[in-house]
């Protein structure tokens, strides 16, 4: 079974940056839609950013202008570039993959559409 693997989490101070990476061995991510979700303590999991294989991307309002989802087909990864991190960004971040090619806004609002999930990487923003 294909399972994406996240890396790049850690502890940073407010205002700093991190780059998360999602990889999946044995498959080419260029043929899959990929998303980043997060779950903070005591809160429901939420979509952060989605990149549809159809060519569209979506970022939730709270991270627009700070986070960017990026495909790197040469490395076979989909990264989440996070800048100006805030304490409220603290969460476990999950990568998810689906073969659906629905537009990214639709996919980001349809959690059951995601077929494969990683185990998550912790991001902590604290001074």
C-alpha cells in the first residue's frame, strides 16, 4: 500500500520558516493530487494546502501569503514552504495523496477524497 512520508518538522520561533516535504516511494507524485493537512491539539484536522494533478492549487485563508505548496518533479516531492510562522500554526502536519483530479479547492474541502495518508510530522512554533 502506498503511504506518503513527511519530513522537515521541528521547533521554531515565531516569524521563522520551515519547509516540509512529502515523498512517496515507488510512485511518481506527478500523477497524483497531493495535500497538506494539520491537526492542532484539541482541534479537528483541517486542510492547509492542496495541489491538484489537474493543475490548480489552493491555500486556506489562514496561511495565504505565508505558506506555499510546491511540486518538485525532479525530486518526486511535494513541499510545503512555510514562512512567518505563528504559534497558532503549531500542529501535526500530514501529507495526503489521491488519484482524483478534481480542482484543488474541491479536494481541500473533501477529506474523504484523500486515499493515502502519512503518519505526520510535528511543527511547533514557540518562543
